[in-house]
C-alpha cells in the first residue's frame, strides 16, 4: 500500500507548480522582447558582451545568496535562447570537437552553441575575418605554461577589425584516455604541446619511458587514440566520451590550479562596464628606456598591468612586439588619456580590445 503524501507537502508542490508556470510565462515574454530587440538592431551584431555582463552582475547582486556559478549557468542558457530567437550565433574554435576551446565556448555561450572547428589557431582568425563566424574562441594564457604564442602571433598579423569581445578563464583538468585498459599497455602519449607540458611531472613519474608526441589539439589526439589501442591521449572528458575512450587516469595536471584564459574574438568594441580589461600590441624604438617611457603613462593613470609578453618582430632581429593587458576600458578616463600619451612613444600601436570579464572569470573582480 502506497504511503499517503502529507497534505502540507501537496500544498507546497502546488505552490512550486504555480511558480514554474509563472517562470515559463516570463521566459516566453523575455524571448518575445528579445525577438523585437533583434528587429530593432537592423542587422547589428547579436552578441553584446557588455550587456550580458551587466545583466549577469545585476542578477547576481539580487541573488547574492545563490552560488555565482549556478547563476552564471542559468543566465548563460537564457542569453543563448534569446540570441537564437534573433539569429543563431556562430563560433569557431580549435577542433575537432572535445577540445578545451570548445568547452570554453559552451561554458560562455551556451550548451547548444553552433560551433565550427579549425585545425589550428591561425585558421580560427582567418575564418572570423572572412565572416564564417561571429566569434573565434582561442586560448591566450595558461597558468602553468604561460602565453599561447600561436594566438599572439595570429593576432599580430590579423585584421585591425578583429577585437577581443570577452575573456573567460577555464579550470583545465585533463585526463589520460585510451582504448587500452591499463597504463602498462600504453606505448605513446599524444596531445597538444601545452597539455603535454602541463602534465610533464605526472608523465615522468608514471610513464617515464613512453614517447610524448605533439598533436594539433587535445581533441585531435583523442581522435587518433580511438584508432590505435596503444596510443593514449591527454584530453578533456568530452573528447573521451565522443571517441569512446577509457579513462586511465583523471586530472593529471601537475598543478591543481591549472587554468587557461580564452579570448572571444570578433568585430566591434564592447561598451564600458565596471569590470573591463584592455589588451594592447605595440612596438618601441630599439633604444634604452623606450619600453619604460611607453608604459609610464599607464602607471601615472593608475592602470594595473596584469600581463606583459614580448614576441620577436618579424624581419627585425632582436626587436620585439609587446602584448600588454591592464584593468580599465580604452574609452574611459584616465585610460583614454594614458593611451593617447603612450602612442607618442611607440613606433606601432594597436588596441586589441577593451572587454568585460565574465563574473566567474577572474580574481580581479572577486
């Protein structure tokens, strides 16, 4: 005999049902307003990073007692639904599917985001330039291995129309996967060079005599491992699932705080918010004090530098391009004045973007 449900529980479940009906009705109304916003845009970009960041922050303040990651996940999908009713957003990233870049894209843009995959980072930039997608998702820095040089080099030669729209930091927990059943059967480990470097201590300890081979991406490594039982791939859980691989070891990164920053690259400049970063690319004269003079206006303007990286200038031995990130938006003071002063000391100067950080993306805003 079934146990009778207490009357008060039935009443509370009735309240939940009525609240769910209200939530569904409000969501339908939000979608209709989003459709009308799409019409009012008259063909303008459907992805508005600054607007989404502002809404997410405001909602998080209202729901201050709810975990921020949960609020982010819920509104991410609401934003995705509202964008799709205007026009499906198209994103490009390093492939095949299952790469950490594809995971970053879904984490930021929604689980059902339309993704196209490229064989390398430079192709992501080329295809966004051609208009094959609205956004390109590329890794820019890892907390263990530093800058992703392929992204810096691609940006250095890309069209000035391409700008950073948004940044997301993703905790990276790669695993070792194979068609083999045990580590003893593995004869080769395959992955992207960054992933191999992030796991070098674990590999040296557990597979000291096994050759390490570079692949175009972690997901490409998983694809190849699926064809050869003796190959193991360092890859994401999604790549393992897509290719039917066995998990031989989980979370093999050398540091538990292994995190990668991703840039979302597209056209246009997001409006200023209260939590922006700006990225620059510049060159200075090859003379003493030139770099100091170029950066001094940012110091006087109270701008906090969060990253600086140099890359050799093509065709000019021992001269360099400099990439710099700092807190602030290019269109707001004192940043605008600092940048105007900085240009005077540079032989080449380009703002790569002023863009909002996702609420969960950086300790700068916690």
